[in-house]
C-alpha cells in the first residue's frame, strides 16, 4: 500500500469520506500505485493457460490446468488459475499470470466491499459487469502485451430453477463481456479444449459427469498445446476444479480427481489413436 501517512492527509481521509461502493475506485483515489497495473514489467513474464467451464444439472463447473510458461520454458508446474470469487461465483485466469492473480484478488475484495457497503450482494450480471470494468482498466497494459483474459461463471440465485442457474461469461482485453451458452474455454489450449467440450458435453449432466468432461477437455488441450499442462500423477499435480451450486462454491479434492484422471488414462490406453 501507499507510504502516505495515515493521518488527515493520508489514506484514512479517503476511508472516512463518503463515496462509491466500489473498492477499486477507492483504491484508485487513495493508493493508485497499489492497483495491479502499477509498476508492471513488460519483460517476459509467466503466462497461464487453459481454463474451461461448463454448466450441468446443479450449476456450473470450472477447471484450469496448472502450468505457467515464460516463452519456451515452464515457469511453474502447479500454479492455481481457478478461484472462488465469492460464495456463488468462480473466476479463471488466462494471460499474464502475476497480473491476473492480482486482479482476481482485487476483484474478490471488490465484491466483499460492495456487500458490506450496500448490505446486499450484486446480481450475477452485476458481478460480471464489475469484472469487465476491471479488465477495461488494464487495457493500457494489455496493449503493451500484458493482457489478462478471465473466464467468469456462477450460480444465479435469482434463476427460476437450478437447471438454468449455471451461467458463463467470457471477456476480451477491452472489457467486453459476452454471455456463453453451455460451455466455454479460454487460453492457448482453448481451440483443442473446445473441440472436446463440443463432443463430450450434454444437457443435464451430473456433477461427476461434468467433472470428467472438463478434465478430459484439459487433457485434450495438453495433448496438442505445449503451454497447457496435463495431469501429473507422479507429482500428484491435478487440474484445479471448482463448482458453483445452490450450496455455494466448492473445490474438487485431489483424491477424487486422481480417480478421474486414472479413468481417462485407462480409456486412452485402450484407444491410443483417439
């Protein structure tokens, strides 16, 4: 945070002044150097890919591989790219890894700050709009090559039934927000993951079926995209998989994912050319 003294002329004067319910706007006024775009280095930095999401009978599931790359090198094997934004929403990151993680953390505080100030949560569309605004604020960095492209999904508590409550939104680096149907993916391996999703996804899937589908889509992406990391059974590094349902956001445990991954590998061994 800022080195400005916390006196009448410091950050406290912003904290005690009436203003917007947006934490991002507060931070931009009180301590602009603390925003994610401040001080970013345009040199080669780790990038994260690939993120997939799909709706199912009880809500929505999102998964991300664990690899971060810097040029032709693997910068990290176990990075986490899928987060719970709040109780009912998920956000996955593709693009410049460090900057993306900072934006996600700021976004989590943004949603919490709004709820404390207004006494209620934003609607799912409102949450997507807030994220779009933050991505738009990073446009200058994106034009310098430091782009962040998130994937947002959540359970809409205002939906008439659970079958229609799972929703997915994609974004572009300018902050454009686009509702997606059924499933979507972003990142360098998205072309291959999308092909898998089109063939594997079906309406009304159970939680177990949906988890299998997104993990298999990531497996296909890793098979053709060097920047996407496949499941690593030796190191027990598995994709981060989260769900958002009426019960809230939850992460799928590694033990469950280990069984799913081994089933996929067994199937692939019987069909090596598939």
